[in-house]
C-alpha cells in the first residue's frame, strides 16, 4: 500500500485511485491493512476478524 501524489490511494479491490478522505481501511491484527473505496466496502462489508477504520487521512504525506 502506497499513498500516491496528491494524497490519493489505490483501492485494494477494484484498483481505482481515490482520495484519502474518501477511502476506508480494513485492518486485521495490525499486520494487514487494505484500503477500500466506498463502493467496494458496500459490496463486501467488513469480513469477520477485520476492523473498519473510517479515517485514514493520517497516512497523508
């Protein structure tokens, strides 16, 4: 996972480039982090064992 120029990030499911403030993150045991767009979050929800992080703007450069 890499924050792109302009504080954007790639959705780990559909690979669309989205703004950090529009993205959410799925965490599993603090070792797996997957950024998602709102459409993908709506499609898959929050899988068992994952935590939803609604604000990932702290990743900004």
